[in-house]
C-alpha cells in the first residue's frame, strides 16, 4: 500500500493557495507548530520582513534540513486485508438480529466453509465465540447461531465450548476489586470485565435453553463456583468479590427455568445455607449477597 508523506511547507503552501491573498497561518497556529517542533528536536525560525507582503515561516533542522529529513518519519500503515474473512464475519455478527438472522447466519457459515486451514477455522471460531458470549442483548440469537455452527463444525466448536466453560469458572478466581479513588482506569477495566462475565453467564443459560450445552455441565460449573465463593467468604476484604460471584450465580440459576428446576434438586442445600447467613457472620459476607440467595430460594418456591 503506497503512502503519502507531507512536509510542513506543504501545509503552509496549501494555506496560501486555497486562502485569499491576505490570509496566512495565524500567530496561534505558528506558536503551536513552534512548540511541537521544539519538543521533538526541530527549530523553527520565522522571518518577518516589515516591508514585504509575504510573511512565510521557514523550517530548519540542525543543518537546515526539512522537517521530514530531520525526523526520519515513518507513516503508520493500516492493513485492510480481510484476514480469513473475519471482517465480513464480524460485520454479519454485528448486524445479526431476529429479522435478518437467516441471511447473516448463512453468510457466517459460508465464510467458515471457505476456510481450508483447520487452524484458521479454529481462530475465527474463537473470535465468533468471544463476540457471541459477551453481548447480553443478543445472547439468545447468538445461542441459536452457535447451535447451527456446532452442527456444521462439531469438532472445532465442541472443543471451544469445553475450553470456554472451564475458563469461565476460573475467571471467578481472578476477580479483584479496584477502588476508583485509587486507580480509576483499573476500576473501569474491573467493571468492564464484570459486565463481560455476567453476559457470558447469560449466554451459558441460553446455550442450555437451545440444547447446546448439557445441564450436568452447568450444574458442575456452579458447584465449582460455590467452592470459590466459600473460600472468598472466609477471607477478609473480599466483600466486593463475593458480591460479584453471587451476581453470576444468580444469573446462571434464575435466567433459565430448566436450570432453576435442576438447581432446586441439586443445589438447594448450598443456596439455603448461604441464604441463612447473617451479615458480618463471616469476614466477607454481605447483606446484599445474602438477599440474592434469598431471591433464588423464593424463585425456587414458585416452581
């Protein structure tokens, strides 16, 4: 891809060519250029001739060279090549909705079928899963899509799904609260990761609903998460982490009536024990978390 390079004089020339004869770079602009050029090692001299109608700044390097010569500038080149069709696949994923599902899902399947390299297929499939498992609003539609892809490419998408579930439970161990007063940027990242994790929980419940994921797999994952929760509850300074894990447990159990029914049979003792706790009874249990478990018990009672 060819790239175009410009010197400062090109912009000055452009200003004089396009503007009326009396219009030149303003004093404010020249001061900004002077500041930037000085900061990066280039001196600017402005010659002012009191009797001349032309007032044009001249740019000098250490030896009178131009701006480009002085700075050895290398332009950024953006690769616009569609790598393995991922741009078109991503576009179809971003546009997919209930109304255009058939059209866009067909585009995605066709693009995947065009891939001959198994490694490339797995890479693209992983990208699809990352997008599908983090969009809470279109979670059910993505679950429908995943079911189709699993049928078309069972080996690849089954492998990714198994790895995903294992990785999801592990993320509960990596939750680490960040106080916004101490580091606001990290606090924003913390919230972003929490949102992504909760969207993934909803996606998992929709995979169950579509018959993509076995019920036993999810119940086993929830048991594992309960184990992590129990550790955090007994550690000081983990209240925020406990509440975040509790939010995910609540979504995993209550967002799907089939899971809720199964949980009533297989997870009730653990949930009831948590619901009966009192705030501050353990180092990191909170009223907010306890109320969530009470809500789960209440929903189970309505079945």
